[in-house]
C-alpha cells in the first residue's frame, strides 16, 4: 500500500517516522506541506520525497495521514475524497460539526475510509484498563491531562486539543454516551488554557476531567473508583495500580483490626500507540473493514467538547 503524509509539523514527522518503520505493510511515497522548506527537511531526514503540491502527492498514494492545522482539515479532506484516497485525520475531525458531518457523508459516498486520529485509544494502558473494568462496577472517574505551555499552542483551545482525548477514552472504556453537565475554565485572550468538566454517562458513572496548558509538569493520569477497588493508571509511565481492601482475619478473630490493603501492579506491554494506530489504519483498508475510530466517533466527541467550550466561554462572559 502506498501511503503519504500531509503536514510536516511535529505530528506529521512522527507519522513519517512510523510509516518508514512499516516496510512490510506499506511504502511511504512522500510528504507534502505548504512550507516547502520544512517538507524538504523532513523528506531528507527520512529519505522520502517532498511533493510540491497536494494534488501531486494524492495522485501517487492509496492512503494518507493528515496532520495539518484543524482549520485545513475540511478542504484537505475534500481533496482526498475527490482522488479516492483513504485518510487518517488527526483529531479533531474538523473545525465544526457541519464540516465534520459533510466529510463523513462524502467519504462514505466515495467509498473512502475515514479514520480519526484519537491515538490514546491505542495506548496499551487503555487496553489494559478496559480489560480490568469489565470485571468491576465503576462509580466514578477522575482524569488529568496537563502540559507545560509551548508557543505552538498559542491559539489552541485546550478542550479541543487535550481534553478531547479523554472524552473519547471515556466513551471507549464505558461504551456509553457522555454528557457534559458542568464546565469551568481559565480563559486567556479568548483562548481556553485550563479546563475542568463534570461529565455524567448514561450508565450513571460520574467523571471529572481536567486539561491544562499552564502546568510545569506533563501529567496523564486516570483514576477509577469502583465498589471494590481504586484503580490508578499513568499513561506516560505505562503503569496501572489496583488497590483493594482486605479483611482476611477481622471476622474470625472478632477483635480490633488495623485494615491493610493489597496493591496489584499490572504489567503493561511496551508498544508505541502511533505504530499500533497506523498499522490498524492500513489493515482496515486492506481488509475493507470499519476503522476502529470512524468519523462518526470523532464527530460525537466534537459535539461534547463543543458543549464544554460553550459552557466555559459563557461563564467567562457572565463574570
């Protein structure tokens, strides 16, 4: 399968790197970026071709990763559909619901696969968590996704860029629809830099989700409270801890007892999420199956993050 990458930024380069590491599954034809100097730099680094136009690249490939700024997703997506090129669109799917809905409709009509790049779905920690909670009755979830500020995020809404990952994770782990009931945040020059949302799922689970671009430490944690255990997952350290209480002797001895806990440390396989994601993308095209993260899934998450953003900005305006 002939593949290409559209966008030569940080994420685009990662896609190039991983595609070159999959020679038995695909052939990386090249890369395109409006910044030709950047595209040339990446193409030289990974020994591939830098195309001078988008049409030229699309005429040579079967599938592409699209890693351009969100406001270009719609037009680039339409160009891919017109050429019959399958696409993995980095999240969010589009700039707004109207564009996202139209992309999904047009891709389906053209027989083009459209997968959304919710990469955390492929994090091995998430896969382990899903197996664990299948045996548990979950009460609540607390999620933190925080990063130090970088200049490239100057005009980026943290809800659309960071929190969107965890909304998708909630839907995936608990197989239910999520609704944002409350949301507050810190807004700087019209851009949400820090956000906290309270979510309620159809199955009654409560989730608190926090995302931030103003912390000095990179944090990616999920804490799950169940009726019998407390589960802590670190997506960066690839670690899952399960704490359970035990009363082995309390009943039989019928005396005061200092309760102890059992802590289980779950082994998480070391696998790169992007490698798993791109391999899955290629496989669904070859087999003609539905992507694990279809456009409809990406659109649903956009609806929720849009509601969270709306609530935060309305609260800011009313202050």
